C-alpha cells in the first residue's frame, strides 16, 4: 500500500499500558473527525473485539455494528496492525494501520503509520477531492489529535 501517514507521540506509560489503553480503551480516547467519519452516522464507539485475529468495530447509536477492519497483528506492548475501512469504501478499498510501542526511558513512543490512502480515489467522499499530500496532512492531524487523547488516557 502506498501514501502513508506517520504520526508518533510519547506517552508517560509502559509499552504494555500504552498498548492496553490503545486497544482496550479506544472507545474512551478516540476523537472523531468529520473529514474522516467512519460512517455517515458518525464514528460511534470503537472497540477491538476478539484480540488477535479479531476485529476493530464501531457500535453506532442506532444499535448497528460496523466492522472497520480485521486485526492482522497483535503483540501486546510491541505492535498492532489492522485493516481500516470507512463504510463508504467499496469492498476492494482498504487502508491499513500499523502501531508500534517502543520504550524510551520511562515513557513509550507510540507510532502510527496509516497506509493506503492513494488507493482511495481522490473523488471519493473520504478524500474530499484532496490531492494525496493534503489527504496525508489532514489524516496526520486527525491521528495526532487522537494520540494526544490516548496520551492523557494512558497516563
């Protein structure tokens, strides 16, 4: 997959705690962005279900559950990888998120790389007609806001 976004942030927690906050508490720290809404009804409440070989889903206010993507790698305190799709993506359209957790002194550097935005056509609603560089900047800003929220939650 091409056209990746890379965002990193240090959190005042161990790699295991940062991983647990990312996965078990995503519904608490996740920050929706109207530019990248998961569904037309909003983002709902995100949750990783099933751990390794599970999925990332969102529970919507209307009671529906939408699967955002399958978990591809789950190594507590080290690495997490999962597919990412918005409900408006065609079945063949998919992006991927890879997250690493690296101890740095008494903190953890959480690095998010979100791949595949160039696979989504520029005219797609998720891209808003933005060229690749603008899509990458906006997606990076979105992930940065969410990681800021994760940092506060993991501490």
